[in-house]
C-alpha cells in the first residue's frame, strides 16, 4: 500500500520537485520500529534532514496516522518527503506544500547465515563525490548508490563498500560501517559523503556498554583489513559482520552479536 | 499540459525511480527547436545521457507525437525520462519500462536588456562536487543546483556561477559558460562536474566561423576577470554576456551578439 499525503494509492504530480530534482528526503524502517521508541529517532532524523534542505517537515502525527492505515502486515515502511510541486526552475518556491509518501513493502528475506556467519562484501569501483552541503542527509539524489549497486549481480555478495575520491571508506551502498580494533569502535566520518543512519547513531550510543570507545574519522581499506571485526548496519538488516572482503576473511567476532542483541532489545 | 507516456494530465507512480533516486535524465528546450533541426541534437544528447545510466531511451518518434499533442502555444518544453517504476532497493531491475514525461510551459519572460546589455552575475558559495561517472549528464540529481539557486533572491542577479571544490569555474546554476580572450574561446572542462548542454555544443561548433579557436580546460575566476568577454548560454535564454561579476564590469563585446545571431539563424 502507498499513501500520498494520507490518501491510499494516490499518484504523484509530474511537477513534483522530488521527481524533477530529487528535491526531498526519505527514510526506511521496520514497521515494528514505527510503533516503538525508535520512531522518535527516525522522525528526528527526517526532520533534521528536511531542515538542512529547508523543506517543511510534516508533523509526526501525520505519519503516525499513515502507519495506522498501513495495517500490521507490512514489514518495511518507506517515508518520502519532497518539497512538493513546483514551477520550472531550480529556485525553490517561497511557499510549497511538501509531498508526504508512506509506502509499505514485505520484509526482505535475507539468508539466515547473513546474521549468523557474516556476509561477503566487495569494494565498488565508483568513488563517492564529496559535498559537505549534502553529506549525511538521506536525500533523493541517489544516482551514485544506483550506479554502485549496479556493479555486481552475484547474489552471494551482499553489499559493496563505497570509498570517496580520496580512497577513504564511507560505508556500503545501503549500510553504515563499523570496525573494531582493540577497544575502539571506528566508524567513517560522514561530513563530506555518505548517509548518517539512525542505526549507526544507536550503535555509537551502545559502544560504551560494551567497553568500546567510539572514534569517528578517516578509514582506509587497510584499516579495515587490520581490524578485528568489521560490521555493516541499517534499520532493515540490523547488523551483519563482514566475513569476507576481497581476499581478507574474518572469523566470527564477539561484538556483532552483542550489538545485534542491543539493537533488538533496547527500545530507542 | 503534461503528458506521461503520451497520456495527457496523467500522474506518476510513487514507486517511480525518478522520484525515489533521481534515476533519470531531462532536457529543456524551446518548442520551436522541437520542430526544427535542433531536435536531432537534443534527442542525441537525451539518448546519450540515458545510455550512460543504462536507461532505455524511448524512440524519438514517441516524443514527436507528444510535441504534436502539445499544440503551438507552449513556449518551453521539458522532457524527463526515468528508469520507470521499481521495487525497493538501489539495484536497477533488469527490465524496466521507462517513464516519459513531456510538459509544456509558457516562455519565461526575461528583461530585454539581458540580451542587449548583458547580465549581472554572482559567485555561489556552494562548491560543486566532482563525480566523473555523472558529470556532463543532465540527470535528475540536482540538489546542488537547487541549493545554489537558493543562495540569492535579488531579481537583478540573473545567474550564479558555480565553482568546483578545487575553485575551478564549471558554469552557472542553469547555464554553460564561455570566455573569450584574444582569439580563443574558453569553456570549462566538464568531465568531473556540470552539465554539457546542447547550446554549448552548438557554440563550440560555431567558433571557427568567428575566427576563434576553442579551448576546453580549467578556468579560475581570475581567468574570467582577465577575459575580454564572458558569456552564459542555454537552450532557453540563448546567450547572455556577463556585464558584471562581483566587482568586475565588462563593456559590450562583439562575440555575444554574433553568437546569438548564429544560434537564432542556423537550424541545427
């Protein structure tokens, strides 16, 4: 089911700036997270992304009414907020009425061994550009992700890592990345590229519970190879350890399972 | 009037990848150019942009049927081709049916002195990112242009110049740029940022007629200040000389008017 401004199975105006320019933001979350404490975090990020683009974010209650309409059979919810319909031209109209799109999809089925044994991952050829004005925002300009995800078809490769044009690791095409080395949980600095996801934020908050210090900074592939445990996360998969990256393999570490337990049990 | 896959006033599916990811390309042209030799050039660029994103470009005849439906009162035509509707996820479906959107708008009214006396232009604060995989393509990921165009409201400033993050001039928010110095027509290299427009291509082709050599390369603001004549172009405005850029002013040069005459009389 898809709701457009609360109306079931409605369509989008061809003049919507979300279509013309990718002028909007989005979020993807599990339906169960839309009904618990995690929703506050998701909405806060949506509102913050809207604010960075000066799009008026619809009230949380409007989304909550949409969720109630979706019913409980949906597994994954995607929210899109665009700046709304507009005239020709890049200049945003002074007053726009944002478009709110809420759609439901079944839970994607991943092989159980992804969570249990970790996943095989490749390094994408595409290098992410750096744009501090847009970095971190989950906006609708996602051609880099589309091109990167088009690079491989092998169903055994679950994710591709994206480096920026200075060869620093930013994350996966659809995931954020963490690497444990000693007692430090490293994660890439996202001030120039990438999307700062809600699950990344949660994991950073849980590190202290596990006796890990958090370091946000620049990471190279060699830094990953030298790490004890490297993980990928997002709101749908939760967390997966990287088992294999190019020629490097890792045994099961201890932190991925601990973090998964925290993600699944703490209601924030 | 808006045609979606040839159907008047139809709407867009919320699952269209043009909306989800900006996964598509577009063109803007004068209706009169859709009825003359310039259309071949516009279509060739549309098809080439589609090919770079591996989107199946609809046949030219489909657009031509759309143009006939628009009638002759339209001034400006915008074409959008998206990869079509898709499931969740960045991976492009193997088979998609592209979405073709053709919309008509009145001719924008610019003060006649823009063409006659030139325009005042500012330098945008936003720096363009560099992405060789997308540079040159008129794709739907245009948040940089939206943010740049949001930087000023002054109606006397007709355009903002965009520099990349190495401070090289790429063009305007909606225009390509040329600078004449001596007998050389300089234009920015667009292999890392910017959109390579059809009017730019035409002007490069006309340079020899005017005794100018063409140089495509890196240009700084100082290179512009040291130029005899600096111009902006696109398919809608044709060509405007820059009269004023920050504190620098230029008198009317000879090449802008000559190039405008060529653009308006040569049917290609």
